[in-house]
C-alpha cells in the first residue's frame, strides 16, 4: 500500500460518478477494485469504531446469576467446603456439652471453610461495586476471621491469645505462604516478575509497623523491672511503668490506623496503577453471584463465623490444659492456619500460574492489614472495653518479626 499526496484541486468531471477528494496531507490511494466497487454507491464510507462499546453491551446484556445459581457457585466452589458439615456439629457440640476437646476441634474445622467463603463473598461484592469500593471491602474483610477471633479473645481477657494469633498471621503469610508461592512460581518459570514500586511501598509500611513493636519492647525494658512482672500478670493503671506502656501503645495505635488509611488511599485511589499487573494481563473476572446474594452471604457467613470462633476461643483454656499444649503454640501456629487456609491455597495456585501481583497482594497485603490495621484496632478496642492490651510482645517474638520483615526487604526475584 502506497501513500500519495493529493493536491488541493477541484475534482475532474468524468463519465463515472464523481468522487470528492479531501485536501488532507496524506491519505491512502484506493485500489482500482475498491474504486469500481464504490462508484455505484453514494453512501458514505462507515468509519470503524472501537470494539469496546460492543464488549460493554455484551457485559450489560449478560443476565445476572439467579439466587439458585449464586448459592450453587458459593457453596460448591471449592473442595474445602466439604468441611461445612462441621458447622452444625459445632453448635451441637457446644449446646450438648460434648466437652472442650470436641468444641475446639470441631470449631477449628468449621472455621476453615467459613474463612474461604468470607473471601469468596467479599470478592463477588468487589466485582459488583467497582475497583475502589471493592478494594476497600477486600482490605476490610480480608482478615475477618483473625479480627473476629481477636475481639472475642479480647472480651474474655485472653490477651496472650490475641497477641500470638495476630503475630502468627504475620509470620504465616510472610514465611509459609510467600515461601511456598515462590517455590511454586519457580517450578514453572525461571523469573517471577512484579511491580518494584508497589513491593517497596508495602515493605516500607511493614518496616514501620514492625518498628512500633520494637519501641514498646525497649520502653518496657527500661521502665519496668523484668523480675517484678510477667506477661501473664494483669496490667493495671496503678503500675507506673506499665501505665506508660499503655499510653505509648494506644498513641502509636492511633498513628498506625491513620497511616494504614493513607496507604489504602494510595493503593486504591491515587496510585492504583502501581499495583496492576506489569504485563497487562489483568483479566476481568466474571461474576458468579448477584449483588443481593453476595451481600446476604457475607452477612450470614460473618455471623456464623463469630459463633464458631466464640466456641473455639472458649475451649482454648481447657484444651490447652488437658493436652499440655502451650497457648503460644495455639496462637502462633494453629489459629493462623484456620484463618489463612483459603488464602494459602489461592496464593500458591496463582504463583504457579505466574500471577505474582496477586500473590504479593494476598501474602504481603494480608500481613500489612494485620500489622498496620488489625493490631492497632484491637489495641484501641481494648482501650474502649478496659482491657489492658499493649503493643509489647515477648522479646523473642519481637526480634523474630523484625528480622523477618527486614530480611524480606530484598526478595530474590526479578522485579520491574
């Protein structure tokens, strides 16, 4: 095909139907075949339009799933949902008095599929509500199980369970989930690619959240005699050093909540493009539930999860004493497995497909939610209900989390 410059002149008369030539700088010279084909028609040549409106029409014309289809997709979407049989058994065990062991084990198994269903309902709502509001819902309900368990344990005065379960969620996401995801990604491809700027922003916020755990530990080491108090002793305002620790923790919690809010605005509103797939392969996900069904499912599963979590937390003391299991092990190892089982499977599956942006969002994003969002909110909730929860963890736990976060600042992957 050649480009020919047409002079600005009047069209010549001929025996054929006259054609008008626009005085544009460069236009394509029509072929003789097209000239003869168009010579018998006076209709203007249609201008091709973008296919996007047609695609949008298809999406709008597609009927929304019915309530039956929504329920089927919601309940039969994963093999893990087989464990839903433990949900009614959890209620039966609690009211029939089967004992603390039965309450703990059955409720433990019941929360695993419930956590996955919470994530599915939130994801379906996010598809309907748009990117910004959907992202905010994902951030809010992403760690709903941990938040529910922590609030219930806080109301029962189980402060060590609260601290260890939240700390265990961070360790589980950054060590177990992220490590398994990198292994799965390396099995299929030699390099894992993700946005460097987004990863650095997430790592910086994790470092900041970790620093808020170091400062209370340093304050506690200077202000409180190590031999006069232990972590199992009640913290009261009458203790001078521990009263200052409460003030420091609650003030830091307020700053962390504000910082995490600013991070959400950065991620979801102002700089959302930094967290997109660098290869431009973000596929639009098809909705499997209609909006009312997704909302009803989210509320229903949240209520059921709160009851099962209440039975689980209430049985921890007797279960730990009966089997001589340390509460720290239950909080750091067992409870995070319950709350993050569905996320673990999702992250490893996406990593095997090379979608590292989703993996970073699941693993690191969940850790950020816990460290900068859930922990300070729980501290402030303890302040409201007069439970003396602080940001002071055991020294070994603080050192472990700090070392892990600092080590994760330079992941051994290729980033762009």
